[in-house]
């Protein structure tokens, strides 16, 4: 196994469906312009409430990108 070096970036994804969908939105969009995405860590979760119901999720995450050799 090779030694790797990673760079961390912070993203915030949002969704009206779920926390998981907010995470997937952030990673999918980031992967369009960034290479070598390897891992993520959820750092914060927020939601918007209207009329006693959750209508929107926001999830902040750190994403690790492997630096190319």
C-alpha cells in the first residue's frame, strides 16, 4: 500500500428530501469538477422548519481528496 496525501475541503449540501440526499447532492456536484474524492465526514446538520414540519435540510461536510503522485 502506498502512502497518500489528502487535501480537505468543506462543502454544504442541501435537500428538501433528506439528510442523505443533501450529502449526496454535495458530493455529486463536487465530483463534477474535483478528482480523487475519497472520504467524507459530516460536521454539521441543520434544518428549516415551517408549520411544524421540516421542509429543508443542510448538511456540512469535510471531503478528503487524494493528491495525485
